[in-house]
C-alpha cells in the first residue's frame, strides 16, 4: 500500500471519528466511497461556503450573487459553451503517474513570467529609489515589455485553445 493511500485512510478515519463524515446509508451496509456530512462536516462546509460567498460576492461591488438551478434549458448550456466548446485538456506525466490540466500548467508558467516582471520592477525600484516611476519603467523597459508580450501571447493562445477569455498579463501600472 502506498504512503498516500495510508495517509488518506488516516484522514478518513479521523473525519469519521470526529463527526465530519459518515458512510452514506451505513445502517444498510453503505455505499463504497460515498459519505454524508456529519455535524462537524456540515458546519465546516457551511463556514467554507459563507467565507467563499463573502469573498467572491459581498466584497466586490461589481458582482452579484445568484443561486441558479442546475437543471436548465439546453440552449442555456449551449450558449455558455458547455455543450460545444467546453473541455479541459489533460496532460499525463508518465514518470509521476499524475494528470494535470493543461490550462493550469500554462497559467502557472505565465505566473512565473509575471514573477520575473515583478523582480525587474523591484530591482529598478531599489536602483532608482525615490526617483523610480513604475509606470514609466514598465512602459519603456524592453525586458519587461518582452515578458508582458510573451505572457499575453501565451494567454491569448490558451483562450483560443480552451474557448476561455484571455485574462491578459496582470496590470503592472
């Protein structure tokens, strides 16, 4: 048995013992790998949901919350892109036997490029001190401009490939 499956079994055992989860339909021999929330699990789930709602909806002026049904007219699913163009391409790592979403790998790579931009800005800020103008530096430094163009081009290609809108390189102004 692998170390990961041992750890997973310990986590499940702990969660059962402290009322986070219970095997579903346990009194009727249960269903394999199906769990119901216990008293602590239900409370934890509600706390996470409330935190998410507050962070994503209430703390943003330009976002409103709705609670829509999952059962919708097929035209709605088609218009949202879930029927024709929705896909999450996966990449398998044969060495580690792990599977990764392609868009996540690309966005991680773009984040590294953005980190390089931040390092360039930090170096220049340290070098020029109070006289440093971040906006001017970002708009005129060839290395930073090249990094931004590279990141934006990658994200644009990702948008075409996945059908998602490109978020563009984070604003460094």
